[in-house]
C-alpha cells in the first residue's frame, strides 16, 4: 500500500511594487492517496495576493508520470502518479506582468506500510491469512496453560513472528500504529517467549514515533477464531479517517485442535493416560502366530487379527478442530 503526504518550505523574493505571494500545497489536504487509486496526486499553487499571474513555471520530479497541468491567473494545479516510494520535490514560480515573481516548493512523501507474517506469502496474508494454534499447552511445565500466563514463558514455542516495515526509511515525522481492531483471539508480545505484552483485548492499539517501532513482534493464539492486524502511518498532527489508504493488514486464524481422552488438558500431557499391553485372549481362541508347539509362542490379542466378540482392552479418544473466521461485510 503506497500513500502520500506533504510538507512545506517557503522561499519568497520581494521587490517593489510587492510581488505576488505564492503558496503551494497538496490539493484536498489531509487525505493520503494510494498509487493504486484512480485519483491522482494533486498539487495546488495559489496567488494569495498580488498578481494576476501571467506565467506559471513548474519543476516536476522525474518519477512523476501521467502528468496534467492547469493554469489560471490566480492559481495552478498539477496532477500525476508515482510508481515508487520516496520523497519528491515540486517547485513552482509565478510571474506577474512586471516580471516580479514568488516561488514555493513542497515535498510529496510516497510511502508504503508493510506488515508480514513469518512463512506466509504476501498474496495470502489477507484472504487466506496465517494459521496459528491455540496456545493451551504448558511449555514451562508449571501447571498453567501458556495462554493464561503473563510475563516470560521459558521454552515457549507456539508464537508466530510478524515483521513491521515501511518505505522510505526517512519517512516524514509521525506515528506508526499496530492495531487489532475487532477480535479477542490473539495477543501480541515483544518476545517469542512472550515477555512484555504489546496488544490484548484491553489495549488494541500500540503507537510508536516513526523510527522507534520494533521490526519484529510475536502473535499468540488465545481463543479459536480470526483476527486482523493493521499497520498504519499517521503524519504528525494529521488524522486520516477510515485508515483505508494508509495501512497494510494481515489476518490470523487461531485453531484449537483437541484430542480428548477423559483427562484434563494438562494431565493429557503429563502424566497422560495409561493402557495395558494387550496380552490377554478375550475371545478365548488361543490364537498364536505359529500354533505348532514348541515353535509357536502365545502373543495374545495384540497380534490377533480377528477378535470374536470384541476386545475390552482398547481405549477410545476423540479428535476435534475448533475454528471460525470473521467475515467482513
């Protein structure tokens, strides 16, 4: 996702009588524009007083393409697109009928936010998403499911890394925000062994000044379901409502896979369930691999391919998968 914002620098040259006063800025201020949008970047230059302007002179960055320009006696507008990230200078000068002039310039920041899931291709991050298991095991063997623990969990191995980045690296001052807007299915931590909590159901947004954000964080599955993560950029002192053009997002799907054998979740791992070696002969058929003594040896039901009437030494278990996805309307 590539977007734009503008900062301003003014350079004025005065003569007598007073020259025109030229001010430059982005048209429709405070709205970021994606290069994938149909709407172009529009730069507006106006004559605040003086004039009228007979000649407008523009200097474009060479990366700008699909250019348009419209001149009037009191203002001029240029439009274009960018196919790469960076910061790009626009310069404009307005000349009145006496040859007096005023100049102004601005920087257009074309930026891209990028949020990635470890091991997931970019094209799959939103529609399919990444998959993560519910963290209900006990990696540190302290008798508490890992998802219910705070702080560091030694030996934790169920969190998935996410990577935060943006271009250009010298982005205009502002804020980088990570959000989990709708779901309680995940938490975000600073370490692969949890450590410091970044985002949970009570704190859905974490904000950093541009350049101070971490490059890697870790996601934990806390309940079955799906959750979106958004990485946003907000320029200093500006708010871009909706967040539909200044962010990248990914989806996580939390899956609970359960094998149930009549024990508590923690006891299923340790000590587990005991079962006898099936040495007996429940159908009393005396079956053995070689029934000619003394070469044959009785091995019991564990080697009998057909136990008439059933075997009473088997133990049952059930397997279930709990998973749901939030559908966006």
